[in-house]
C-alpha cells in the first residue's frame, strides 16, 4: 500500500487523542484526507479511471459525514481539525 504502517501510526499519533487511537474522528478524517489527496493525484494522470473516481467520491462523502458529526459533537474539535488539515469550509 502507498502508506506504510509507521506513517499511519505517526498520523494517528498527531491527529488522534492518543498514540494508538485509530478510531477517533480526527484520526479518521486525517487518514481520509491523505487517501483523497493520493487518489486526486492519481486521477490527474489517469482521467478515465472511473473506479478510482467512484472510490474518491465515496471517500469524500465519508469524510464529510465525519466532519458533520464532529460539528454537532464538538465545534472546537471540528475547527481545530479543519485548520490543521487545511480543509475548506
């Protein structure tokens, strides 16, 4: 896979609540953002890869749902993760 185990652990340690907190909304949003950026670069080179395009749209929807959940749950955490990852909204 394009993302090594160590890179994922580092990402979850940085964005999650703890070192091995892979289930927090912030950690999942960070992982989805990384995957979205990777797929976006792939689609720039391969315009007709419709399966990847579909998976990209699904990932964006999942990230949006997590961001909506975080907005309702704790607006400060939402603002922090959006600012940290540089997401628009």
